[in-house]
């Protein structure tokens, strides 16, 4: 009897292992608009997954916050209502503060350096905590260049930022940075920024070169300050619940392709960032370049706050030192 049970069990396990992966129609959400580098990478991921799975799997990409803002999408990932997202590390850092270390002001000397930091084993290792702390699986990093400041008024020194209603992405590290500068940081999701700047609801915005150029934010500003003050990583996420239901074969394929396509965004920004900045500098908007000195002791203040909040800051500083050129 025992032998029969064992045999039946054995063949059931054998059958399960030999079973072809189930066809899945995945939903992938992001907040970026359709022509954005991240959205195009998500579409390319979907196309390659369909091809490599022989048409078994498909991905429908929902850009421009169609499924909700990032906080809402992260919740949907946790419950399994959403399968995948290409999401700012900023949002993840609201749940897992270690990730705040990526936003150490001037951690990266330039965009190539930011790329090397993000591609380090140490940075990748930080994703290991995500299933337990956030309920999602992180499969790789992308980025959106370095951060700049766009202002409706003149900005000749950091004192000119004091009291300004300055739009920020809703996350703590950037809030702490602008608070240290005496600005009035105003958290606002990306899709709301254009109108807020155009109609004067905010005085200034924290933004990257791609969007300053492509969405023409500079047209509603007197000054663009190229400060390169922070990197802006993205992470490719799969719902932990959805992941648990995938076959090993599907996990391997999805892990490979998400990592490949989010990483491709790093190459895009390294290749294109300077062009966007040059084109912004050539407009009639006043364009100034500044370095860490411009921000006075705000950088030191930020470091003091975040050495308490993030356990990964020293590690990423070591990585930055080891990968600087
Ligand atoms: C932002 O909040 O500024 C942002 C979000 C996603 C991609 C690029 C920028």
C-alpha cells in the first residue's frame, strides 16, 4: 500500500514538473507617459516575453498612472491585483528605508558613475529584502538620469530656493533635502506636474533632463539649474503573490527579461542625458550649472539624517568610492 502511494505521489510530482507553464496575461503598470524611456522598455519587455514564451504569455502595459499612483500600484502588487510594475525606487524607499541611500546627494559624480553604482552586486543585493519587507520581488534596476531644478523665478544661489513651493516626487529623502534648504517641498506625482508648474501652483520643480526637455517644462520657467544632485533609480517589480504561483521556468524567463529591459533604460540615459541638457541650455531659459557647494550645509544635514534612517548608506558610499573614476 505504502509502495502504491509512493508511486502515485512520484508520478504526480513528475507530471507537475513536466507540465508546461500556464499561459498568463500579465498586467504591468507605470506612471510614466507613453513616449517615456521606461514605458518603451516595458513595451519591449512585453514583446520579448511573448516571443520567448512562444506566444504563451502576454503583457499589457498601463502607462501614465492608469492603474493609480505608485503608492496604489505598490498596494496592488502586494495583494496580487497587479502583476508587475516598473516603479521609482523612491516609492519603494517609502516602505523599505534602506533604499533611501540611493538618494544621498552627490553620491554619483555623473551619470556613468550612477550606472556603475546601480549595476553593482551590493546594489542588486539590496533587492533581496523586498519579498519579506514589501511583498514584491525586485528583478533589476533602471534609472531616469540625475535630478535638476526648474524654477519660475531666478535662482542665483540656494538662498533663492528658501520658501519656494517646490514640487518633489513623494518620498522622504528628497523631502529632507529640500527641507534642509529651507524650501517648501510639495509632494506631487509626475502626471500632475505640468499643469502645476504652468499655472503657478508651484514655484519650482525637482525633475530630470528627459522630462524637462520632452515635456517642455522649461517653457514655464525662468531658470533651469543643472545640479545633478541625486540619481533617480527605477526597479522592475513582480507581485510576490503572483511570483509564488509561477513555474520555475517562467520565473527564470521573467527574471532574465525584466532585468534586461530595466537595465536598458540605464544605457538610454547614459547615451541621451547630455543631449537633452544641451538642448535645454540652448533655449531662452536661463541655464546655470552648479555643484555640491551651491547647496551649502544641506548636503551634510541630509547625510546626518539618513545615516540614521538607512542601513545601506555606508555600503553604497563604499561602492561609490570603488566605482568612481
Ligand atoms: C518624477 O517623479 O519626477 C519621476 C517619476 C518617474 C520617472 C521620472 C520622473
